[in-house]
C-alpha cells in the first residue's frame, strides 16, 4: 500500500474505509494500475523518482459525498488533491502537487444542473466537460454558445478555476471572469455559496456576480482553500453571423500601430472576436491556423526568403523588409473576427478599416462570412473553438508528420503575461531569446508573437518539450525556472503553471517582501488548519509543511 | 452500468468462448471489440483494418482527428458503460483516446509501436502484461505482412488474468516500402 507522507498505515486504512463508506467501495482506487491513470501524462519528471503520484483516488458523485470525504480526510490528516477531469495537460494534469496525496476525483459529478437560454447562463458540476455542455445545448436546441479551450475535453469548472481561456468573444474568453457564482466545500466540510448564492432561495445566483460584501470567488481559483462543487457561467447568445478578416501591414515598424489600433478596437468592443497576430514575412502563423499548418505544412517560401530569415535580429532586417515590400508579403497580419447581426458586424468591419487605413500600405481582406448557426461538420472547416464547438484536433500538433518529424512526449507551457504593446513584444523577445539561447532552451528561437486570449494584456503560450530523456528534461526544468525568474526581473509573470514550477512562479509575485504569499498562508492556516487540501498548490503550503516543502 | 469486475469477467468469457468466432472467420480467442479504429491515411493501417475482419467489431476510419468518432459514437457508448476498443493509429490519436479512456477508468492493455523507415525493417515495440506481450511477439515473428500480424496479435488478445507484470519486447519485420517514415501503434483499450 502506498502511504501519503506522514500518515500511518493504521490511519490511512481507517481513512480509506471511511472513503469507501462515503462513496461506495468501487469508487476508491488503490491498485497501481488504477493509480497510474492519475499520473500526469506530460510530467516534467517522466521516468524519474520525483514524479508526483497519488497514493489513492476517491471519486465522489455528489456534494454530500465530497463533504464526507473532506471530513474523513480531516479526521486522519490525509492530504487530498481535488481534480475535476484532470485534463489540464502541460499544467499538471491529474497528478497531485504534493506527491502521495489522495486524488479527490470529481469527474463523476457531471450533472448539468441548468442551462437558461433567455438569461444565457449555465450551472454545472466539476465533472462536466465542454463536450458535455455543448452536447446538452445541441440536443436541447438552445440558442447559446459555450466558449471552449482547444482541446475541448476538459472540465468547464476546472478550466475556469485554473483561469484558462477560449476563442470566442472578449467577454467570454477568460473563463474565470465569465463565471457567476460558486458552491464550495470548505476544508472542514462546510458548504459555502458565493455571490447571490449566499441568499437562501437565491433568485439571481447566476445573474449577479459579486453579491454584497467581500467577493471571495477569486480565492478559490488556483488555490487550495475549498473544493468547488458547482459553478455558474455566462454563455454567449448564439450570434446571427460571423465575419473573419485580415488586416495586413507591410513594415516592421507597423507593429506599433497594429497593437495600438487593435487595443482601441477591442477595448471599445468594435471588434470582439479572438484577435490573432501573425507574420507572413517571418513565417509565424496565426494561432487559429496552426492546426492547418501542422496538417498540410506551412505556405511555400522561396529560397531567397528563407535565406533572408537567417539574417534577422528580433524578426527584422532591412533586406527582409525590402523583400516583403517587393514581393507583397506583409510583415504583419492581424486576423480579426466579429460576431453579431450582419449589419452590425459590417459596420464594425468598416470602422476597423477606417482606423487601420491610417497605416500606410494597409491591406484589408475578408476571409470568411458565415451565416449562423452552423453544424459541427461545417465548423470543421474552420478553427472550431471560434464557433464555440469543442474539438480534439489540437492533438495532431503532437503528431509526427513531414513538418513535425520528431513530436515530443508532452510539453510544459511557458506562459508569461506581458503588456499589450509592440515595444513589449520586442523587448520580451529580446530578453527571452537571449536567456533561452544561453540556457539551451528550445523557446524564442525565432521571433515569437503572443496570444490575445485575455483583454488588455498579451500572453505567450509556448510549449517546452517533455522528452523521454531525464537528463534533457532536467535541463529544461532548470531552464524553465530560470526563464520564469528572468521574466520576473522584467516585471512579467506567468498566468498559470504546472506544480513543479509553482514555487518559481509565485516567487516572482514578491512585492513588499512577499506580502501576497503571506496573505495566502494566513488564509490557508485559518481555512485549512490541518492542511489537508491540495498542499503546495501555487506554493501555498500548510503550516506543517511550510519548512522544507518540495517544489 | 457495468462495473469493473463484470467487465473483466465478460472479457474472460469472450476469450474462453472463442470457438464460435473462429468458425466465423476470426482468430482463436478473438475479442469482441466495440469499435476497431484505423487511420485511413496510412496503407499499413488500412491493411491492418482489412485483416481485422469478421465479427471483431465495427470498423471506423479516421484521418488523425477522432473528435467526430468520439463525440458521435464512442462517448455515448462510454456513457452507458465500459467499452472495448482496438486500433492501429498514430501515437497522437492513441494518446487522445487513452486520455478519454481514463475518464472511465480504462487503460491501454496492449500497445505495439511500429517504427517504419523508408528503406529498412520495421521495428515493433510490444508493451503490456508479460503473457500478452509474448503472444503478440509470436504473431510478429511468424508473419510475412506485419500489419496482418499486428491484427492477429490484437484480435487474439487474451483478456483472462495472467502475468500482470509489465513487459516490453522488440521484434523486427520486413518493410512494406513506406513512402515516408512513420510511427503507427496497434493497441487495445480495455
């Protein structure tokens, strides 16, 4: 029997008996072959003894069962680690942050409690995946859309409390921001509802986010202060039409007006679809086209073009720019999309062109006009998540093809947030490419463009490979931590990270001698005095593990 | 919903009652898969699917992406209980299915990686429990066509509990003259 650290066999046996009593014996897992299912498929410690593994797993099917499990864990001081569906690969998967914890697997809590079409919201349990919610909406012919990540197999609740993002309209893409109301089992087993849900017989739990008094929802995301058992989400009313366009700009210096104009247009909601910055001249694809490039290869490039790319610094050389101007290949290309009534999005596109026409040489092109709704088959012609359709196609990114001859065994996402300016893109490329080169890290090898998932900021989401070679993985882990530190020295921090890097990331958030972490620890000690819940998640350790914790 | 114990017993019963399947054109001890999945883009995978004929299960071709297959066919079946799948696909497709199988506490129980180069032999890496690996390796040793051998190895997988110790064996077969290097994998999810 694997034992959680610091727990006697007697206590663990007694706790397992209580778990079995709570959820039924068939939903408590202790055999190695079952526990293997909870390993992180992309573990940065693949084939190494430091890999974080579970000592057992328990799968409750209701809030009451979660409460019973949490109370049992408290009685025997068993470290438990809740997961929803465990699909956040690249950010830790289903493996516990503190090795030897018991995984509290919530995937059996998969009820869609309500989808309200007229008020455009859903209330779901943590085991509900984006596919589940999409299927429910389709089967019931409801005129609402979900916003889903890519791939869309994960939990709606899990992705939100990990602060993941999607691809539709601005106000739905940040999944935690688009939530409205939570139900949480606290570490002592008590049940809490946030926002308007704190009113017995609440009538607006999913319509008004903040309730009255301190708004505590945020402390239950990327944390270890409670087990979220229900969560409300605002949904997007099904739009009438979709328009996708490109704005192409010819010169390197045009990156500045591109970003500034995009910011104005998005902040003013003149454009609200997923903005996607590409560089045809550098050969950098828009995120929405990466899949296609991987399947069919990148656009053809002449030998001269390829040769010129070898001479660029931070994506620029006068010769490359001259080649682009001569050949009609734009330096930058901004992909924009619009959702709404045709006459509205046409007007928005017109306004967009007017704003960008101030840039000399701007070229405008309509890529797709789509009358909605469309079915799943038609959505496959596009990047499905931009139509609120979940997909698994992203997994061919890891597939071996002539354009990807040596796919990795997994990846760790390096995801720093930087300001939404052209200067920040260039500075981040300079800083990270120099650091990555010195560290031998396969990141920022060429000029890298950020994603626009979240409003008001950019995020780089870069895959650092996990290989089958422990020595290479160790080098990448150390390099990854160093890049986090380098980013912090420049005022940039990760928005999310895998457990192995959570200490390094949280160390960057050190204003006033670590006041934020001290506050987290104060909360932890008050809310979870026995330290049973997700020890070490985002480097929040319970008091008894605070000294000498692993990370 | 069928629980894990019932499922294992079902598998054992299927293996034990293989005589009928043999008469119908399968292999001794042939499994009854809920779905047999192959990748239409690869000749070897198509050949494998052609070899997995008869009553072994409905065949489904994919071109890498399993979204539709999973959403329309596998997921509804999985919601009704555990299912038994076999396939020859890319590793990425298998990875995807493997992660989805975890949602139902199911796993890959036999995995045969086929590494094919343009000129040269095909290297097979067989992983699973000791008993299954030895059986599968024997099929690969005898065969003139490795996709057919892989199909036989999958189809005659013995679900009865044997040696549960994980094991790997390597085998080599003549090439099918691949037009491009590829890695495919034959597998069973149970």
